[in-house]
C-alpha cells in the first residue's frame, strides 16, 4: 500500500525543524491551525515581490497580473472541491463564511414560524450566528443531540429534519470528537423536506476529498489556515442560484455594478460578496496550498491521518487514568480529545509544552458540547500529514510525565 514519504514531506515544512523548550517541536495542534509548507510561504512572498497591485481595477500590467493570481486561485479552489467557481466566495475564514450565510441567506427569509436546526457538537462559529438570526427573526433554533459515543442521535435527526425546519447547520467533522458526520446522507434527507443545508467544513477539507457536486450541500465553509494555507483567507461555497438571490453581506467598493447617490446595483456573483480589497496574497498562498495537498494526494493524507489516529487512540488507552471522548478511533479523523482523571487539561497542556509537545487544552470553542460531555474542558491532540508515530510516542511519554508529577 502506498504511504506518505514522511521524512521527505516533513522537510517541506520549515517550522518542524524548530526546537521548543529544548526539545524538537512536536506539533499536535493542527486542528487549531496547520503548519505551512515552503511552497505556500514562497507563493506569498513571490506575489509581493513580483505581482503586487490591486485586483479588478488596474489597466496596467501588474493589475492584470494580480487579478490573474486572484482569479486563478478561485479556479484552483473550485477545482479542488469540484464546484462552480461562481459559487466560490473568498472570505476571511470559516467564521465569516457562516456569518455571511446567516445574515444574507437566513435572516431575510426566516420568521417566527420557521426553525433552524444545528447540532450539539457545533463550534461556536456555527452556533452563535444562528442564535443571532433567531433573535433577529423570531425563528426557532433547535439542536440534534449526540449519543454517548459522540455520533448524531438518529431520533433527534428524524424529529427535526422536517417542517418547520428551513435550514440545517452542521459540521462535517467535529473539532473536538473527530466524528465524521454523514453529510451526504443528511443533505439528501434535508433536501427531500425542502431544507437548505449549510456545512462547516473547517475540519474536513484539510483531511479528505470534499466533492461538492457529490455532497450536494447548499453552503459549505472552510478556512485556508487549517489546510496548509495562510491565515486571513477562507472560502464560502454557495450554490450559485442561491447566491444570486441573496443580498450582499458587506457593501462598498468592488461589489457594485452602478452607484448613484441614491442607489446601487450589485456586481455579479461571487464578486457581490467580496467588498473592498481582498486578501490577494492570501489567495496566492491558498492556491499553493491546494496545489500541495492535491499533489500529495488527499486519499493518502486521509489514510495517513487515520492510521495515526488509530495508533494514538491505542497508545493513549494504555495511559493510566486517561479517558478519550468520541466514537471508535476508526470513525474519527485526525483528532483525539481526552482527560486525565483529576488533572486539569491546562496543567496537562503546560507540562506537555515543557516537553516540546504542542496540544490544545480548553473548551475548543464548543462550550455546549463540553456541557453535554459533562466536562469543563479537554486536552486535544490533532494530527496532520506531517506528523509521525514518533511524535505520538512523545505525547504518550509526556503524559507519563504528567501522571508522574501529579500522582507522585
Ligand atoms: C469545526 C470548526 N468550525 C469553525 C472553526 C472556525 O474557524 P476559523 O477560526 O478559521 O473561522 C473551527 C476552528 O477551529 C473549527 O474547528
């Protein structure tokens, strides 16, 4: 079976050669943000060195070059997710993409007789915008619960995926549990009931092939920085027919067609949703990132991340007092949340950091999920294409150290 050439691949990521607190860096926090390969760093600096100008305006050569860089990035992203480029809106991140859907799609359409459905496992980015819409429109907001194993509860799906629900907001992969939700099946079920589906793809797009033509989601948001790209650029895919009907989210320059002192007409999609000067350098970096992921191979990345998750879940199950959350490891993607009995996750994270191991500790922007798990916080290790089994072993050794200190 073909696998990733890890020693070679790790050399693509300059930061992995750094030492932290006297130890080689073991970066197990890619769910928060991934590291960047040299090609992405180079694409950003090449853009600034040789193509920097504003887009869609200049009649001069550099302006045309910058526009090519920016629109070329849109086409590359569209190819990467198998979507119509007219549906690919560049935003700052997943959070902004979801707010765009909430304010420009849901808010003008919903009223007191309607319902939005989300799930208990949502990141605050796919929860708070819907609370806002509820408060603005008077619609209801209800939640699909989860089972003890961290899967969506079938009874509550059946009860909520019907009238008066108008919109389902759901994460593709949970950033705490790693659960991969059956988005394609849920989209089919929702569409049979005339329900529009908005997917938070922040943790899915980095790790697996996401084919929007196949998934059929109406809206799908993700962030460049979690998939080897730069911070400051993300994507909202929207079905072009829906984007056409929607009012703009932000207004001003670039998103207009004709402006008089009295009124304004809008530019074509997707430009209608890109007010002001966009993150052109970010688009250049994101294009390099999707090129890098595609060249490496999403299937290989997925099976690598899965293998590490399985290996880590097994190794962590041997650590005394450790409890993992979520479904069986083979249903999780690149993420393991756990607690050590009686030891606060922040203490776990701090001692691991002393050993050079970077993990995240806290509520992971999922406070309702923490409540449903009956904990205030967890420690989360997350893996990506550049991690190897030695790093998982370093995590396990670090946890041995935590136990030694706290249980001495
Ligand atoms: C599932 C999920 N949704 C949304 C977000 C928000 O991403 P961003 O901060 O890039 O907007 C994250 C980030 O951690 C996430 O994991």
